C-alpha cells in the first residue's frame, strides 16, 4: 500500500521524471563502480527510492515519513500548451553522497548526457553579523583589529545562527553602549547590512535545465573556467532542476576498506553487537563518520548508544540548538527514565526520552490530533520559518481540530508549545538515521579491521586541509590499536 501510495503521489505531482533522473545518476555510479552513500536528507523517507536502489535505508523498518520528503499540498504545477511545468523551488530534493575520488566522473556524465544544459551554481555572500560590524569598525571608525574582534564577539550565536546587529543592539547592553559611542560606525553598518560582499560557487550544487541553459539562465565562468549560473540557488531552482552531488570522504574510505577485506557494505549488519559495544567507552573516534568531531564525540560518550536509533539520536543532538537536551536524552538511554509531557503524546515522545528530537515526531503529534501528514508537514514548515500571519491561522486550526476530536484544550496548547520550542532544534530523522547507518559502518570497520581502516585513512589524508596534521592524528590512534606506522620505504611502500 505504501509503495502504491508513493508512486501515485509522484505521478500526480509530476515528479516521476525527476526520480528517474536521480536513478539514472545512481545507476551510472553502480555500472561505473563508483561508490555512493546509504542515503541523505529527507529522501531516505521514500520507500520507492529505497526499492529502486537510490537509498539503502528501509523507511518502513525505521518509521521514516514519505510526507517529510514530498508534500502534495506544498507542490505546485501548471500545464501550458500540453506541457507540465513544476515550481522547482518546491520540488522534492534527492541529495547524493558520492565517492570523493570520483565525483568529477559523475559531473562529466551529466555534462555529456545533457550537453549545454548543465552548470555549477552561483553563491552570494553578504555582509552581516560579526563580519559587518567588524569591517565597518576598522574602516569607518579606524579601530584596531583587536578592538573589533572583541566587539564583534559580543554578538551572540543562537541555535547555530549569528544574531543580526539590530537584535544584538536591543539585547546586549555592552554592544549597545559601544554602538552609541560609535554611532557613525553603527549607522553605516545598518546601511550596508545584507549587501553582497562577493560571489562564490556552490560546493556541491549542479544546475540542470530542460532547455538549452543559455535560453533560461545567464552564465559566467568561474576561476577554473567552469560555467556557473549568474543566478543564485534560490532563483535557479524556480525554473530548473538543482542536484546536490557531494563528494564524501567517508564513502571512499568505507569502499576502500571493504574492497581490501573482500566484503560489500551491504554485508555489514547495522545491528552488529560489536558496533555498539565499542561505543560504550569510546576513546578513539578519529575516522568515525559524524562522530569524530569534538562535540559529536562528547555527545556520543554521554549517550552511549546501544542501537542504530540511539546512534541517530547522537547525530541529531550534536547541533547547537539541541545540545541543551543531551543530558535528558542520555538519562533515558542509560536508565530508561524519562519525563512525560502529556500521556496523549507519550507513545510518540517516549522513543526519544521525552524530547521532540525529530521533525517527524512533530508531524506525528499533529497527525494524532486529526491532521493529515501532508497538513502536519505544512504546519511544521510554517512554525519553523516563523511565518507570523500563517501561524495565527494555524493556531485557530489546531483549536478547531482539538474541539472536533473532543480532546482536552491542554493537548493543543502542549502541541503548539512543542512546535514553537523545537523549531530551532528538531532534526530530520530520515537524514539523521541514514548518516547514523554510515557512521555504524565506519565503527564496524574500524574496530574489526583496524589495520585496513587506518590504511584507508592514510590514503585519504592527502586530500585533507592539513595532511601532516591528519597523519599525526591517525598515528596517535594507531598506537591504541598496537599498530605501528613505519616511515616510507622505497621498495615496500605501496601507497
């Protein structure tokens, strides 16, 4: 039933050709022996994509939502002279992780197959936040670098986002005091706010046009003589397809290790006991996908995940907005204890220790009081983007749905509060779980085949920003596994 529903939805919205385009890219990778990731983003919530091999995480098994990937209500299409046109900005997105070494081959494949219809995508970097006040202070106020570094550091970062200078002026007394003393600097900064500073190229975005690109979008050349759209991502996606093709180092490392030990990634059991046993007292995180970063490592040490769901929780928590819930979630994973917000929502929130960690949980909660999953996704997006006028209308809809379902008023109040509070930290479970699966694979390989794993990391080190520093980190951990790194040998070395 689910596969049939998804297929009918894709057909109704006109997305079949897009799905086949993505499948074609994946099929090229498979026939060309180019490794790909297990899944990325909300696309991991589609059963159809899983069945045709675009993703490799079963969305039914892990309760991932197709509606988080595609919304009938959100999508827009129009038929003109028998041709169906889709609003590209509202299209579903299938982002792909490709072997780091071979990403260029995928781009070449698209360029050759769709000649004159592809390009890289422009990015526009603007003056804002800390950089804005810092540069204005140095140039307009002739202040020192040291002073402006101190002043700009007063502007807070909330949920990973640097506050606007006007917000900082209202909320931070020291910053306000400095701005009042240096009024000209502050006033010029206000005038320059959001002014385009420079242009760049999107690191993974690829633009694909139905017609010849020159007919629908101006282009220019990048510094490496590659064609780049003259419109940024938001504009080009209105009337073209945007593919996100990322070259991921961990995909290459995993493939290299599996090749050396004679297995396939699919042979690795994501529930293997050795994976989670090694996470109970983890001290050597280097090379573990999404775990090796300092914050993620600390979260993992507290949570001590015992299965893939809990490992997914680690990835969802290790972000600025969600870090405040680490202790609460860790208490649940370590003791089974959690605080009930309301019995009506216990079944949904119990799985994450009472924390609305995932966007899909918000959708489940709205669905439970009577909304369709499509409506629940629209509600989640509106609250998340803080669209004031639409928020007021949805508050009334929730009140009406509560009355219609004869539920206590407090259920609606709790839903609304959780929706508002979690807008800055709830995460996409489909993405989190797909990346947790790749993390689990790296954990399995590192602790079961350490020599081959470290060898693959050493090969990859030449592509890191600081190769020498990377080798030093690898060598340090190799000692923990009683593996010695020998100096280069003109006859024996084969790297």
